[in-house]
């Protein structure tokens, strides 16, 4: 019997809104018997060096440098979509410059959100947020954690339901890159650009396919066909879209440690099994470029 090697190509560390350090993440991947793990922090590649070092210490563990970027998709009412980059050069100065711009847009958004929340009677400061985040990237997860710590809400979900989601009084939008710029930033850094979790965008399967087709014009080469929250039908439809359009398949849990306690590394909500074949197909494709 051959052993099926499993991987997780969508994870977050303390460098964005996960709760495990890159070293802890790679160590856990080994404990879960994974053969490869991609670190795909939001808007930063600063954790990759540590993840690669940790990977070197462990036999038979491939650590793939990655990133997750966000963009607004104008044809669909400016919905926020996410693009994952895998096999990126984490020393690319073009990518680092682009990320600096994104990080600045987060800084500006933080000032606006802090003002909004303060006017709602929720007193939180940038310094407190920085302390909770522990790194450069402050996301709404960190707001929710801090609001809970300070007793303004009793669950993380409540923070998103009452304050932090688009359209609610505590939410401020940041400036986003366009989808084209996200994909180009990844591609120019030698990476493979993948559309993440389209089932979360509240669009039909047909619209997902059209979205892929549109993004392929800018260099999209993959689709997340396996993901923690997909049901069987969704996974099947994602695989059909990828096959029809000639997109590579990717898959991952979107692990955030204790910040998403219902999602486990490698297995997601329990049933996720992303095969190593996905990684091989990506490496083949890269080899041909
Ligand atoms: P941001 O990138 O700052 O807009 O923050 C988005 C992050 O917040 C995502 O990456 C998720 O980890 C988290 N998030 C978004 N919506 C929710 C929600 N409804 N419940 C819990 N976490 C959420
Ligand atoms: Mn997140
Ligand atoms: Mn995402
Ligand atoms: Mn993610």
C-alpha cells in the first residue's frame, strides 16, 4: 500500500493573525504527518525566513513560501476577494515594496477604525492593538481579541456581528490593490497566483467561473479547490471549474491557531485531505516557465 502524502497550502502565523509562530506551525505540520506546508500570512512575508529555517531542521518537510493578498473586485459590487501566492521569492524587492504600500493602507485604516470604535464607546488604542498583534499586520481579528479582552464583547463572533464587518459602524475600509496588481505582484516574485475560497464571496458557481476567467487574463494560474469550509458539492464544483479552465488545484485549511479554533492544521474541520500531487503539479508548472 502506498502512503498518501498530505499537505496544507493555506496557513497563518503570528506574523499576521495566526497564534502559532512559523516554527511552531512547521513543527505541528510534522506532528500531523504533513509532507508540505505553505505559510500564507496576510500581507507580509516576514515570517517566511523562520518557516524555511524550521523546515530545514525537519526531514521530509517542504516549506513553501506564500502570501495571501486581498483585492476588491469591481464587477461584483466591489466584493473583497483573496489571492494566494505560492512559491514566491520572499526576498523580491518589488513584492516587498508593494507590501509596504499595503501595510501603510492598514495603518491608515487603523486610525479610522480606532476613531469609529471610540465614538461608539469602545476605547482601544493603536499601542494596545500593536501589543495584541505582536507583529506588523493588524487585522480585524486583533480588534476582536482586544475588544473581548477589555470586556466590550463576550465572543469574537459578536465583535464581527456588531461592529467589525462591512456596513457596520466600527468598520472602515482600507485601500486595496486591484486584483490585477495582486496577481502581478505574486507573478513578478516568481509565484503561482491562486484564487482563494471563492465560496466565501456570496456569488454563484457561474460567477466564480467568470471571476476565474477574468483573473486568468492577469496571470491567475490556480484555484483553491479544497478548503476547510467547502461541502462536497462545493469541492466538486471547484474541481470542475479548475479542470474546465486548466487551472492548477490548491488546497488548505486556512489555519489560524486559537484565532479559528474550529479549524485544524492539515485536516480543517476534520475531513480535509489535500494531496501532495497538488504541489508536484505546481512544481512541474513552475519548471516549465
Ligand atoms: P482584515 O484583513 O483586517 O480585514 O481582517 C480579516 C480577518 O478577520 C480575516 O483574515 C479573518 O481571519 C478574520 N475574520 C473575518 N471575518 C470574521 C468573522 N466573521 N469571524 C471571525 N473572524 C473573522
Ligand atoms: Mn485571517
Ligand atoms: Mn482569505
Ligand atoms: Mn487565509
